[in-house]
C-alpha cells in the first residue's frame, strides 16, 4: 500500500509539473500577443487621431507637472498663511495680555480662550505659567494630545516655537509664544493650535477650482487641436488619397490647391507636377503606341505581299517545268 501511494504521489507530481510546464508557453504567448496588440494599437488609428492623442499626451504631462507643482505651491502658500495667522494671533494676544494683565495675566486667560477659539483656523489655546505648567486650556483641547515641548525654555529665551503634531493621521500646526509684561520679562506662555480640517477644506476647495480649470482648459485645447489637425492635416491627406486613387483608375484629375506655403502645400505642388508629367507621359506613350501600331500593320502587309510573291514564284516554277516539256514534245512532233 505504501509503495502504491508513493507511486500515486510521484505520478501526481509529474503530472502537475508537466501541466505547469505546458501552461508556461501558453501564458508567455498570450503575454506576447497582448504586448503586440498594445504596441500596434496606435498604428490602427488615423494620422490625425494619433497626432491629437500624442499632442494631448504631451500637454497632459506638462499640465500634470504644472498642476503638481501648483498644488505643492498652493499647499505651501496656504500653510504659510495659516502660520502667519496663528503667529499674528499669538503675538497680538501676548501683547494684549502684557498690557492688560501686568504680572498676573491668568485672570484674562479664560476670556481670551473663549473668544479666540471661535476663530476659523484656531482649534484652541493653552496657557502656561512662569514655571511652564499648564494653567488653562480651551474646551476643544480637553482630550487633545499636547506637544512635548520645553515650555520653560520658550519662556526663558523669549523665542517662539512652532511645529507639527500628528494627531492620528492628521498633522496639526501649533505655535508657542512667550507672554511678556511691561518690564520686558516673560511671565507666561501661550500655545495656539490651528484647526487642520478647516485648512484642509479650504485647500480642497482651491484644489477643486484648479482641477476644474485645468480640465476645462484641456477640453478646450483638445477641441482646438482636433479641429486644427483635421483641417490642416487630415482633410488635405484625404483629398490627396482620393486623387491618387482616381489616378489609379485612369480618371481625369484636377489640380490640388497650392495656396498653402507649408509642407502640405509643397506636397500639393509636387503632386500637381507629377500629374502633369503623367499626362505628358501618357500622351507620349499614346503617340508611340499609334506609331507602333501603324508600323506593325505596314509590316504585316509587307509580310503578306512577300508570302504572295513566294507563292507566285513557286507556282510559276511548278507550272513552267511541265509546260516546257510539253512545248519540246510539240516542237518535235511538228518537225516530223
């Protein structure tokens, strides 16, 4: 039994390997056929269609690169706008706290937080005391993670600090500003979070406008290119093709228009010259054919006369010999 099962497994392995080996040429041939169809597909299109497609592909690549760079520039510009807005808010706020709050600005934190949290691009605010400890935060930041920043150093150096904090999959921009009193001493710090969703929404709106404008320009450009190529290339080539087909059937032709000064106009001029040369050659061949026909007729007539002459000579020879014999016999009889 074991030997039988081993033989069965061996047969299955061989058949499986043989089947996979047999399938490989089929897959390779199908892949080659698909690549050939993909390679020859543009050749099945008309010249005007191919020119339109190639031009639009080039324009699409250029516009795509421009759109990509424009989107990056738009994103950077909007981010810079948000940064400037947040920096202006934080700077204005710390100046107001420095003027009104004197050495105890904490009493104004709640009022400022409630007012500024309602702004479009502000998610919330966090206030820190002189020791760098959080004293108050907006309601929108209760469950929001805060950046691990040395606030004490910001207060000591009086230099703002900014960065991006990844909240889930959304990076949020923040800025920490020191709050300085009238004596020029940093007594607190303020953290402002920007509202990333509103920024993203505004960015998407501008991006949609850019995309719609790009698509509209592409459609208009495609229409213009298609019309220009049809009138400048496709229609003249179709006319030339019809004229050449008519020449092949022996029909009379009219000259093509040579008003254009480009390559198509030069082609039309050469075609007209070719038609003139063909007409001259046709007339020459016709005249030579008539002359040859007359010569052939004259030659056949001469040959017929020569044949008749030979026949007459042979007939005279055949008849003359018996007549001479008869004449000789007759003369002998008369002499007797």
